[in-house]
């Protein structure tokens, strides 16, 4: 089976039942975010429509919507492909954005988050702790999903939906990159989340801001280390970038 069609089997039997366009969008976006539609893979409208047992129209609408989010690219006379992985400069720019948005968001969250949201954030942290309890069996996909939920809850607690949605549209690319190179997540991520939660529960805005800033800077260093390893000579442990890094 061609690589371009390999994702189709995971769509089989998942035909949407109602609100067709939104369900098709949710399905395809989920597959891109989980990596089951890998970066760079061609997405054929007719093939996807057949697998979902829908007409091509909602698939075409979904791909246009995903293109506006930067999750797929449209190539003239060739159709759509899932967006390629980020490069070094893209990563740096996204982290610059994170440093602008996330310390501000956590400062607002510390000042205004209610008990219900704090409980959700604490529960998510506990879930992250469970995921990393056995370091030998950490699931990169589950840890990546935890990280996405945790940061989204911080933005919810900050109470600015426009900033939250803007962040989500850009952070998804970093999520896909880190899922592809799974060693950019480790238990340090959860330890740093814990420091943020401690400050939030104490209502300590200054400490929450510093904990978030430190977390983002450390996360950037972990991600950029991928590019440094990629440049090492083969005898120093270089691996094909198409494989997971140890």
C-alpha cells in the first residue's frame, strides 16, 4: 500500500452521524494531531469520502478549514497534504509567541481562576503524574495530549477566549512536531507543570509567572536539542530523522 493511502484504514467505519461537516473536521483534525495522518502525506478527497461514507463536499470543506489553520497545504493541481514538520526557525518563533502569551495567561489565571477550574487543572496534573510514574513505559502520545490539555486549561482560567483560540491554532504545530520526535517530552514536563499548579493554588501570580516562563524556556531547549542532535556526525549517534530519537 502506498504511504499516501496508509492513513485511510484508520478512518474506515468512522462515518459521522450528525452535523456532518463538523464531525468530518473533528475526525481529520484528530488524525493529524495524533500523527495517524503523518506530516507531508497526501490527503485524497475522494478516498477519504469513501472511507467515511460521505460525499466529497464535507471533506473538501474540512480541508479548506484545516488549510486556514495551517494543518494542511494545498498544492496546485496536486491537492492537499498534511503540513510538513516545523523547522528550527519555526520552532523559535513559536516559542517567542509562547513567552509572550503564557506568562500573561498564568498571571491572569492566578488572579481569577475559580475553584472548579483549579480542580480541573489539578486533576490534569495528577493524570500527568500517572503517565510518568513508570518512566520505562511513558506514552509520548498520551503525554503530548496531557500537555495540550494542561496549557489549554491555563488559557481557560485566564478568561480570554480570543487569546486561547489564537494560541491553539499555532501550538498545534508544535504538538505535532513533539509527537513525531517523542523524546522532547519527558517527566521534566510534569515536574514543571507541578510548580505552576502550586503557584496557581496559592494565588501567587509572581511565582506562577516565573514558573511558566521557566517551563517554556526549558521546553524550548528540549525541542531545539533535536536539531542539534540531527547535525551531529553519524558516528556520534545520528539517526535517520524519520525514526524516533532515543
